[in-house]
């Protein structure tokens, strides 16, 4: 069992355990020792971050821990999470680190690790690293302490990689695009890439101050972006989150389409062009039942995994699939990237608009969703609401009520202190009844 790591690295409120400078230093030393298993050769690590104020503190602490074990550190500055996966591989690094809490508010932060292949670490690797954190590691001899240096062109290298995933002759001339960068890691890269491809760009969320990342903007709060699309008569809106590894699309009428609709579009297009490997799309248990039915109607399969884009990637690698993602907007295209890439996925949506000559509203409504209701209940540290007898009883009763009419999923979030209660059912009244019943019991236990 992992104590520090959740579904996407280590995460928490900045300056409280485990997101303290002391713990970051210990993590840096432990992961440095884990990946520097011998004293031969040159060992290096790349570190990227988003725009949170606490990123400076954690970056310096991680650097201290890593260099103390003899790792040379390459500091990328603010870059999207997928850029770290890319740069880890292209710079032949032993390790990649991203400092970000993704879509969480500015007071939170997190640390994600990538192996030398550019992919996120396995559960077993995280367990081994936690053991090293607890035990402590022997620092390198004074003559073997690592160095640190800045890499100034990381975002440009990433931008070129993203553009290269599109056909060379494809341009976005004539498209008016609103791009919401969530005051985050892609606040410079995303508008630049869209402009270089010929789009008329209307950027918002491009003025980070360390405290406004994801604040009233981005993929989890797309209202302002939707209003901007309508007000400017734009063709489409692309909303990224704080570290730009997820995306939602806004059509010309201001309606928002989630990751399920985007994955449905890409799966159909890739299957049509004989590019979809394995005849399947990989998604999590959170994806809508309507997506599964839509794919089945085209002779395609939906492979489901646990929640977390790294579990999606693991299944993709195991089965040889090249397209997967999450309803939340993590879209993984393994022919081009090692993790979810919001900007890249957004560009591929725009490419379909150009090639099909269809409006965003036509492409972003691939299937009718089965009514789905998700509610979150916050709890405090030390509580275990799902272990309570009253909650277990409520869940059993809800399953009996659905009785094959729908789907029920209750889980503890791996990134926030939340219990997520989700159900799908064609009967809206029954849907609300089962979700509200479970939520009430969880709230009673959580206080």
C-alpha cells in the first residue's frame, strides 16, 4: 500500500505534509538514489513546473535532494506535463519530475515522476521510493555532488513536437480559436502554437501571478471561455487545465464537450483512416455508457481501467493500443506522447474541423450520453467514510434499486480528500434518488 502517492503522484496543500520543502528534499534524494543505482556515467533529471507560487519552493528543495545523490538537474521552468515526458526521453535523462497539482486550486501542489522511458512510474516503483523516503539515503561523496542548470528552450521544443503530430500540409487558416490556458503551464506555448499554425487566436487565462491558476478558468471552469467564444463569434474554444494535460472543447454556440466526446471523435476518425490500433479505445470506469454503445455500433471496443491516466497508459502499452483517455479530458495518443496532452488533443480536434469542413458543434456531439450524475463529498484527514456500516448499507440498497438499469461507482479520489459518488441511469428520478441517498450517508459520517 502506498502512503504518499495517489493516482497521479504526491499531492496536497503547499507547506503542509506532504507538500513541504523538507519532504520534497527527502523525495528528491530518494528518487535520485532509486534511479542512480550505480556510480558510473552521467546521471540527469529534468524538472518542469506549472505557475503556482509554491513551485519555486518545491523546485529548489527537489533540486537539493537530487543533486545530493549525484544527479545533474536540468530545470525546464513552466512547461506542460507532457513536455516533461517528452524531454525526459529526448534528453536521455534517468528521471523526469513535474511539479503541479493539475486542475487543483493554487494553494495545492503536487510532484509527478516519469521514468527514463518518459512514462509515469508503476505502483511498485512508487512503493520502493516510499521505502527509501522512510529509511533515508546515503548522500553522494562531496566530489560527486550533482550540478543544476536552466534549459531555456523547453517550451519551444515541446511546441514543435505538438505541431509535428499533425499532417505537414495542414494549417488552421480561417479558424477563430479561443484558447483558455488556465493561467497555467501552457500560457505561452498554446497561443504560440495555434498562431504558428495559422489560427486567429483569442487567448484568455494567460496572466499567471502564482495564485490564479485554474481560478475561474480552465477545463474545470469553462464558463468564461464559453462566453468569449460566443461574444467573439469564434469557431471553437480549447480549454486546458493548469498543467495542460487535459482539455475540453467548446463549440461555436458555447456548449462544452468533455473528453468522452473528443475520444469518440478521434476513435472514429482513426478507425476510418486505419490508424486505430487494436480496434479499441482505452478509458476509465468513469466514461459514459453512451461512449461504449457508440463504439460498439462501429465495431470498436471500449477497454475500461481504474481512474487515472497512468492506468490508461499501462493498459494501452499492455494491449498495444494507441488511443485512450479520461472523461475529464486527459487524452493519450501514444504514437506521439507518453501521457495525456491537452494541447495536442485540441489540435487534432481542430484538424478534424479543417479536414471535414464541419462546425465544432457537429463534431463535438458524437453520441447521446446516458444520464450521469456525479457528486463529491469532502472529508477530513483520518476519516474513512466508505468503511462506515451506514454507507455500505446505502450503497447496497442503491445497487438493488438500479438492478441492472444503470451503473454505480463510488470511490475515494486519488488527488483530493473527496468521496466521489457517480451513477448512470436512464431514469432521471431514480438516478437522483440513489446518488443523493449515498451522499447523505457519506456526509453524515464525514460531518
